[in-house]
C-alpha cells in the first residue's frame, strides 16, 4: 500500500528543464565551456546548484566566485515568466491522484515557490515541499532527501513511491529503497532512466493508473 507519492519538481511537475538548459548554455559559453544542448542535459540535469557549480569548477580547473550565476538570473527569470508551464498532462494526473503526496527536489525553496507558483501548483503541495539544497546535507543522488520527506510526513520509506525524470533522482529513490516511476517524456533519454525498481512511462496521464495498480499490490514491471 502506498503511503506517500514523492514528486520531483523540475521536469516532472513543471516544464522548466528546457529553459534551464538554454540559460546554462549561455553561461557555460561565457565561461569558456561551450556545450550542446544534449551535453548540458547529460552533465547537469538533476543536479543541485551547488553540485553543478562543483562540476563546472572541475571542468574549468579553477574555482568560481560565489555569485557566478547572478548575471544570468535575469535571463532565467525572463524565460520563466514568459514560457514556464506545467508538464503536459500533470494537472489532469494530479486531479485524479488521491494518495498523499509531496515534492522533493534538489532545487532551492526559492525556486520551488517561484516555479510551482507560476504554474498554479504551489497550493497543491504547500507545507509538503522539500529541498535537497537546503533541508538535508546531501541532495540526490543520495537518499537523504527522500528519507527526510518520508520521516517528516510520517510515512514508511518502504511504502513510498517516487516520480522522477533524472538518473540522479532515480538513483536516490533506489538508494532509499523506494520503488519509482521514471517519466520519459522530458529531456532525458529513456535508456538513462531504466533500472531496477523503476517503471518507465511517457505520458503523465498514465500516472494515476500506474499508482493505482501499485497501490492495489500489483507487481512492478520493468
């Protein structure tokens, strides 16, 4: 029986990944690290800001100033305000899901409030939003964030399921001992999401029935 459905945010609830990738490409080019869209996706999608900064510093061979991202914040804000939308089908899916749920993302609380607020989803999860960047010592792919969310909401980790769209998020779910559903309708290739305990699906409208089947005790396939 499912006690808690744990949703990632970016790429699962809000369609923010393409916008973030576009801004990252501009920033990386300015830093002397030009990358294709797919290279940015492969290297950085699913990372917290701190983890992404560490990766860029490793590639550059030098440290970055603490405020290196600030010049690109206006561009990100502009794209977000103009284009950010809920992931296709998620509004219908959430309306059909009656199980307890929460959000657990590597993003900051500031971004989670902004992104979920702009897409009309914040009130759906208010009070049940967890940040890997701020609430735990180690974000995904460590299991800490999912275990913290389960503990805070009084759910048995073994009775939680995770909805993710990144390899790091799914690795965190596996490390936490939580079955997972990997959404393949976003920027990440399906083969990067496959793994033990993970059911892949390509349309958010399918999620309510997948959860219902799991809740009824149907065995996970995949």
